[in-house]
C-alpha cells in the first residue's frame, strides 16, 4: 500500500514488548525508591528519557 510502512515481523514486536517491559521495571523500581522522574531517567540510560517519563507518569498514578 502506498503511504504505509511495511509490516513488522512478530519477532520485532516481541522484542519491542520486552524492551518496554524492562523500562517499566526500571521505573517501578525508581518509584519504589522515591526517585524523581529526572533521577529515574539518569538511572535508565538504556532507555530514551521520553520513555522513562511516559512510564513514570503512567505508573505513578496507580
């Protein structure tokens, strides 16, 4: 189809889910340790700061 990206394989989707889960684990630990979002981002250098901020906001409202 014109204007659309090619389909993504199932392995790529699974890999992305695993990375997202790892970021959530990091953020949950940061919240449990009482860290700010900035401190969580400093701790989670393997993830884009936007991801850390997104999951921080999402998980801090539990």
